[in-house]
């Protein structure tokens, strides 16, 4: 394997300003989302949404990670096709 000298990275003032503006934008979006969640969650759960209902908790986790489960059909024709027994 060939080795090369380490590359020097220089942080410029423009880079710092861009980072700060993006960070502030993300913080304001997060705060707005939390405000909407607090207003929407008026049943006492708040923005965190901790509840004893496992289905509700599972749904919140699925929404957060972007998972959309497909419903499984319970009839035999969907499991085995059009076979006759």
C-alpha cells in the first residue's frame, strides 16, 4: 500500500459562518416541530409521547424511522395462492 502525507485542512471564516447558520436553522426547525407536537399532544403525553400503550409507542417509533409496515392478510388464498384443498 502506498502511503501519502496527511492532507492539511484549513477552516475558514466563511465555513464557520455557514455552519452556524445551518445549525441555527436546524434548531429553529426542531423548536417549531416541538411546539407543534406539544400543542398537538394535549392529552397529557407532551412532546415525548411516553405512554403505556405498546401499539402507540410502536407506531411512534415506526414514524420516526420511516418504517411503514404492510398489513398481513389472514386468509388462506393469500398465503397459498389459488390452490384448492
